[in-house]
């Protein structure tokens, strides 16, 4: 068995995530990568809500429920306290959704990275505010239906592109930044281990399909995540000390329509709108050196 | 003045299996493994969001208390060794 595939489960079964939840799988895999010696600060959102119906929790590691906006600030405080106590060998991990990262938590994250805390920040990106009922975030992709980007004669889903948070964190000079996907668990685990072995602020952004929010059947969760990568709609890379390396290069990119057509949130898109999305995907792939 | 002795109830949640009850009661279908077809590749195990598959020498073992019947394991099995069946 590959060394990445640790047997021990640090996230317990019997949590209340929807069937086929990508974000929950991301957490399970992240804990396999990081092991027991962590302290987690988790922002409000699906992962917090599904894991911890007080007085019980699915987390088998020390875990703190932060507010929606301050996972990075809580992690900063824990890391500073550990440092002043002289405690070594414990990694502090902040976990938040795309809303808690790209929107309301961005200044806390920026501050923590700029101060240079030794911690890992994980954004599990399900591309909307799922816990509160599918409202758009700045990480919702162009064209996607959400309850606050409706589809009708005038509006055609979200009319703005997805905010590029990994690039924003890389621009802070963070020593390790990477994107990941639940469909590529070995790649995901390797990147989290690299982040854990790096001193200073590191950032991992994980693409996590959400069956009810993206409108597809739960058994297709991994297939949807994989097609995002195979089409170039989601690119797996790492930026180590400023140097970019694409870790998974699809041999021949699939048309982005294969990815979009699996999901009800894109079902209103016309051929012309899909062609427009394909153009932006091609441009981004060229920019990052994906074929 | 009386010193503060901490909160009257524990503030820490305890880690537990089934924190949200027996979640397999949600499902409308269940995975059935044909071990004769199984190649022990572990794909089903690594992709289960419900931590409901453990691995034995013979192959995957489904935890029918917490499997929510999402169907990912059946969809991802390269050997088509898992089928989703009515309860
Ligand atoms: C200051 C504040 N505003 C609003 C909320 C309500 N709220 C809780 S979770 C959430 C959305 C979370 O979205 P995201 O971070 O993407 O996580 P997800 O639910 O998608 O996992 C909102 C708006 C809150 N808890 N605090
Ligand atoms: S709404 Fe989506 S992200 Fe939230 S628990 Fe359900 S599947 Fe997971
Ligand atoms: S995915 Fe299929 S072949 Fe692989 S271990 Fe599971 S049941 Fe066996
Ligand atoms: S059906 Fe879903 S929850 Fe059940 S064992 Fe398969 S992957 Fe896990
Ligand atoms: Mg979200």
C-alpha cells in the first residue's frame, strides 16, 4: 500500500454531512495527511455544522469552532501561544469554506500570512455559501446559478469570474501555496504533507463538489471533481517559494462542456455562453502552462 | 470574593462515532460488494466521505450503521465489484 494511504481515521463516521459531500471527504483526507499532532481552528460553515452537534463531535483531534470570519485569526493566536510556551511538534491548521476564505475571512487570512505565522490554511471550496442555502460567494464560478445569482430573462447566473485566492496568497510571498481536488487524493495528501513540513504560512485550496448545491446526483461527486481537472476548469498546481509547478497535467484536455453539463447549476447556459467559458479556461490553461 | 471555577457545563464536545446518530437511516439504497470481482485497489475506501468502508484482507467491508448510500464507491470501482441495491 502507498505510504500516503494511512489507515487511521481521525474523522469519525456518523457525521451529518449530506450523502456524497466533497468537503467532508477533503477533511477526512487532510487529517490522513496531517495526523494527530494538530490543532484545528474551523470557521462556521458546513464542515463545522456537520461535524459538531454539541456535546459531540466527529473530530478526533483538538478542534476549535471559530466564527465565520476569523479562522486565520484564531489559528494565529494558537500558534503564537504554542510558540511562547515553547511547544514544538504541533501544527496549527485553519479550515474554512470559500465564503469564510474569499469573502468575510480574507482580511484575517491576509493578516496571518503577512505576520508569518507557522500554520496551514485550508480552504474547502464548494463554490458558494452552502450551509445557509446556496448563496453566491466571490469563489462561485462565472455562469453558475445560486439562490442569489438567479437565472431568468435578464440574469444568467453569476456575472463575475471566480476570485483567485491562491494567487492572492502567493502574492503575499507565502512559502507554499497549492490547489488540490478530492478526486486526486494522493496529490492532495502529498501537498498537505509538504505544507506541514514547511515553516511559515502555507495555503491549500481544495475543490470540493457539493451534490445539493451544484445540482447533481451524489454518486457522481468524484466524477464531477475529476472532470473539473481533466477539462482545465480547475488546475492542480503548487507554488513553492514563488515557483509554479503544475502537478497533474491532463494528457488531452476534455471540453469544459463535459464538466458543466453534469451539473444543474449550469443547465441554463447556451452554447454561446459555454463557448465563452471555454475561452477563459483555455486562456488560463495557457497562462499556467497546461496543454 | 468567590473564585470562578469555570463554566457549569463542559465546553468541550467529545469525539464520538455517530455524533449525528445512525446516519444509515437516511439512505434509500445500499452498496453490495462482490468480493470475487474485487481487486483490492482501495478506490472505494479512499473516496468514501462517510468513513463507512474499512479494509480487510478479503477486501472492503461496509459499515451499514453509517453508510449513507451515496453511491460513490459503486461509481468509482474500476472492477465494477460494487452495486447499489434496494434496502
Ligand atoms: C458574521 C456572520 N455572518 C453570517 C453568518 C451566517 N453564516 C454561517 S455559515 C455561512 C456561509 C458559509 O459559507 P462557506 O464559508 O462557503 O462555507 P460552506 O457553508 O459552503 O461550507 C453564513 C453566511 C455567520 N455565521 N456570521
Ligand atoms: S450542503 Fe454541500 S458542502 Fe454542505 S454538507 Fe451538504 S454536500 Fe457537504
Ligand atoms: S474499488 Fe472495487 S475493486 Fe477496488 S477495492 Fe473497492 S470493491 Fe475492490
Ligand atoms: S455508498 Fe457512499 S457512504 Fe456508503 S460506503 Fe459507498 S461511498 Fe461510503
Ligand atoms: Mg462554501
